[in-house]
């Protein structure tokens, strides 16, 4: 007995001329699951909350974000394959371009070639007893880890998300504690040294937009949580391309391989992901399969691309193992008209042995509204899965 949770990132939407992307897409296989199974509307965190992808996944995996959210930095760092120790400060970062003390491009022209080597050139510094680890993830992006005694994540981001920023090489503390002050000072020294190293780097010679500084955001302090197998008795595995999703999975202790070709973009290798998920379902209780590009199309406001990607996912359904349970939903809604996450619940379908069915015939936001599962929240998901897998305990006697 196994349970597959297929998450289509940002799936939920609002009607445009009477149709949502999900209701407009051709989805015969998802509709069949809806007919055979039971549907509902799903609030991954809770009503009225606009979930980030990080908090929504934590909530779905049974780790209430209000207790267990370490900030985005540690999750990204785990996602790019860095090991974290208790107390580490982790941050997301960008390679960026400055000229004459002015920030001119926050992404260094979305640098691709050589970004890996540039990150290696600033990796492994030691400043005031703090070790600093730098690792490239994709394009201009990477992760930083500060490891040492008495550090704090209460520091400002040096990336203000705009070009008006003039103090991009200076990190300031958010509170007056010694640990925040120390962390800000160490990071400032690191940013200055990095800018010297990067400015002199041969790979930056002749680049129109040299990747000569680092901007930081999403600082967080790592605290380990109880692994999902220990906490819920679920032997779990994760199949995802995007660093954040691999990071959340590793954070809760799921087996999370790096899959060649799984990129978290439109051209991700869906076949490879299905192969991994199918293999994992042989000997795991809970398998998480994540598809990101639907959210990317939503943020771009691209209705037809969102439909197209949903259609592609639909074709994968027959390739997945038939036995066991499958649930399909989103981690939140990202309406194309808004181009951002919203608090609207996502449609949810569940199919497999020993479940009731309802009158739902297609997979859509509108039909899911009157589905037999009703309207429920992320915190209900793991208990439901445990009961379906005969792993729950009677409450009382
Ligand atoms: Zn998401
Ligand atoms: Zn998003």
C-alpha cells in the first residue's frame, strides 16, 4: 500500500471568460480519477492565508509552518545539496552587476556560463571565526551558509529587489543582539571580499554585465526537525526538480535524489520523474511528485501555457502505477489574472482502494467545490493518508 501525492504547483485559478486553465485544459485522465474517486477543495495552509510554496509544502507534509518554518534560505541551501548543522545561517543569493558604486543588474544578465566557477571562487572563506560556504544553484542564483558560534538570522536582506539600492555591500542587523550584529558584520566583510574576488575574476573580463557582486535574501537559521518517518511512520520519498522543493523534502527527511533532467521548468524531463516516482512507490509508503512549470506559467499570466502544461501532466497519469492511492492538487492557487499566489483553495482529487466516491465527473475548481471531501486544510492531509494506509491509531478507545 502506498500513497502518491502529485502536486501541480500553483494549479488553482479563477475563471477567465467562464473557464479556469484547469477546466479549459484537455485532461481525460485526471477526469477519470475524479470520476473514480472523490474530490474537494484544499487550503494547503488555512483559509485566507496566501501560501508561499515553502510554507504550503511544510503544512501538507505535517509540519505546521508556524512551528517548523526555518525561512527560505535553509530550504534552498538543502535543495542545492548543502548539508546544514544546527545554528547555521543560510541565505539565498544572486550574482549581480555593479558599476561605479551603482547597482545596474540584479541578475548579472541572468548569467548562465561560468556562474558555477564564480561561486566556487568565493566558497570556503573564514571571517572572524565564521566559515562561509557558497554554492551555485541555477542561472545567477545560489545559496550561502554561515557556520560558527553566536550567529543570528535577524539581519536585513542586501537585495532590496530594486536598483535604487546603494548599500548593497552592507548588511545591517534587524535587532540589537550581539549575534545579529556579529552576523551582519561577518556578512558585510564577506560581501566586500567577494566583490574584490569577482571583479578580478578572468570569467568577468569582457562581460558586458560582469557578475561582480553578491546580493542576499531570505536569511534563516537551521534547526533540524523530527524526520517524517519517525514522526508519522511514513517511509517517504520525493521527486522534484526545483531546489526549494528538494530542500523542503530533505528538511523533513524524505529520500530526495537529484534527478538528471528534472529542472523545475517547462522542459523538465517528466518521463524521468514518473520513472523515479514509480520506483519509489514499490518500497515507500508516501511519495511526493512535484511539477513546477504550472506555477511559472501562472506568474507569467500565460493562460494557454498553463493549460498546455496541465495537459502534459495529464498524459503522465496512465504511466503511473495503478495500485495504491493517488491524490492530485496544487500547493496553492496562482491565478493567471493576478500573476501571484492567492488564498483561493485548490481543487483536490483522491482515488484508490477503500474510498467513497462522489458525483464529481471532471477535475476542476468548480466541480471540486461540491465534492465529497468538502473543504479541508493542509494539516488534515497526513492524518487522512495515515488512515488510508492503515497506519492511524484510534483516538480514545
Ligand atoms: Zn507553489
Ligand atoms: Zn509561485
